[in-house]
C-alpha cells in the first residue's frame, strides 16, 4: 500500500515539474508569409531570448515547458505564445494598424503612405540614437523587415553586405544584394612633406609668415620629418616617433633639438581619430597623441608635457587624390595665431 502511495505521489510531482527544453521555429509576416529576420523572441519574465536569422528561424535553449514566448518586431503587433510542451513553432505576426496619412518619398515623386503598393519601413532618428550603433548601416539590422546586414569579414573596419528580401512578380523569393565599402581616405602612414614651408606659424589659417621651416631644416631636423602619423582602418591612431624626435625646452630639454621622445608624446598614447569630411576636421582623442608638433593644441601651446589635453581638433584639407593632407590649428584667439602643417602619404 505504501509503495502504491509513493508511486502516486512521485507521478503527481513529476506532472507538475516544468521540464527545461530546447525549442525553435519560424516567425513570418501574417499577410505575405515572408519570414521576418531580426524578430525578437523572449521567454516572458526572463532575460532568455534571441533574434531570428535571415530566414526567420530561431532557436532557444533551457525553456520551461510551461513558459510563455513573447515575440516582437518593429511595425508588428507583439504576440505571446504558450509553450505547452511544444518544441517547434510557426508564428505569424500582424502589422500594426496605422490610420495616419503619412507622406513618403519614392524614387519618382511623393505619395501618401496608404497609396504606396510596396512595403514602406521607417527607422527614425530617435530609434537610431537609442540603438547607438558604431556605424549607421548597423542600425538597420533587425529594425527593417527583410533587410539583413552582415560583415564581409571579421576584420575591424570591414565593409558590410546588405541584402533586401523581396518578391518577384511570379511569386518566387528574390533578393537585392548590396556591398558597402567604408570610405577610409586617411588610412595609412603620413609624414611631414620634405620641403620648405611644410610647417609654420602665422596670424591666420594657411599663413606661415611668422616662421616656417627651410629646405635645410628637412636635413637638420630629420628626427621631426621622419616621425610617422598612422591612421588605422579600425579608427585607431598612433604617433610613431622612433628613438628620436624633435624635443624643445618646454619638454625639459636644455636646447631645442633631436633627442629621446618625452612622455606622453612618445608614441605610447592609446588614441583614436575621427575624420569629418563635411566639416573638414580631424579629431584626435588620446592624451599625448598629436599631429605635427605636440605643443600645439586648441587655443594654446603647452608649457609642460603633463598638461597635454585629452583630445585635439584640427582643420583638415585632403587633396583630391588623397596623397596630401594640410592641417591647421588655431592656438591663440588674441593674435589669431595658427600652426600649419603639410603631410604626405608615406
């Protein structure tokens, strides 16, 4: 009798234990049946979740048999589905009804959104700001139905592949594919141009009337003209000054001349750069990183190495063939003093 009671008790307990399991399935558009890539599948009340791949497929591990799945996607109604011991799901999401008469720009003019026969997807500025992507294209991933973004390789700064799913007139699946290559005009190693006037200072941008280097300085200041300024594809920046650079009295030298580099302008700074072609500026971020001369910074000249700023912004002009880079930086508001530098690709 006791054994029978124990068996009944065990059977009762087992029937009420939710068993963790692996499950998967497909998320589609309810109207067209097209798979939805980037849809979010989350176990309600937990942080256990995933997103669908390009074919709308998903897989989740360690899901309780009595759990509830919450499926969401931009522009679609959020749906909750009970697991109920199922392991394979096909879930169709319905688009959100919107009564607003939005105007959209198309390739051949403008139309009311409700009159456009094709699908229209919008990713607003607020949404992009919330996502905070490293690159603007990455903001599209999982946010626009039928758009899949993938890196061309695992290398930093690699280009992106963009695929847009569509439907041909005969009903077969079709894809438009795009390959984006990042525009990196500064990438490479640069040096001061080995010529007179490659660096100088004066009362205005591009004005070196107060002082500029001579042709002879290219030889006598070899340690300066040999310094390298390296812009990497991953956005990092490095000063390669070697074992000698041009050192001045404000850095502790008894006289200006070639000597061992002085920290933090010795090339050890961990730095990044941001080139804005539209505004014509280069921002170098990293204490001790610089272009041209380490003493020149925005509206000032250093009196001691330890006062190096965390970042410096330069006015930049890149030649059309990308071989010459001219830099200016204003160091004094009162007399409008500017340092100017001309660099060439190494």
